[in-house]
């Protein structure tokens, strides 16, 4: 009885694994991070332009609060962009591996699905045991 429960738990864990969806989630996450990186880069460029405008305006009118706010915003965006860039650099190897081995991973996924279907068919079988008297 305990062995059957353990086997059922193992089967449920096995069935919950889906390499293709995990791989697609990883690729989606990487694309999102890449988009965030370019958005942060554009924001930083915009702040650089605004900073230049403010520095030009500084010659005409001193507005230290606005200039300091731009410096702080620019620094925060630069740190976020660097963090995203570090994450992307670490994920590039994983992305290249997934892209290079995509066909093999799909074949493995199909084999896993086939094995799961076969194991379900076997687990659904009803066995009857004949008691043999000697």
C-alpha cells in the first residue's frame, strides 16, 4: 500500500515535468529581459538628452533640484540596465544551448510523453491473480 502511494507520487511528479513549456518560459523570460534592457537604454539616452538640456539651461537659470533629480533617475536606470545586462550575459549560454539542441530537446520531450502514456496504460490495467492450490 505504501509502495503504491510512493509510486503514484513519483508518477505525478514525472507527469508534471514538461521540458518544452519550461524551455519556452525560459526563452520568453530572456526575450522580456532583452526588451527591458533596450527600454532602459532608451530611457537612459532620453535622460542624457534632458541632462544636456538642463546643463544648457543651467547657464541661464540655476535649478539644482531638477538637475539633481535627473542625476538620481539616470543613476537608478543605469544600475537597473547593468543588472539586466549581467543577467542577459549569464543567460546567453543557456539560450545558445537551447537553440542549438532544440531538435534533440523536442525528441526527448516526445519520448518522455510516449513513456508517460505507456506507463499510464500499464497502471490502468487490471490484473487478476489465480490462486493455485497444490
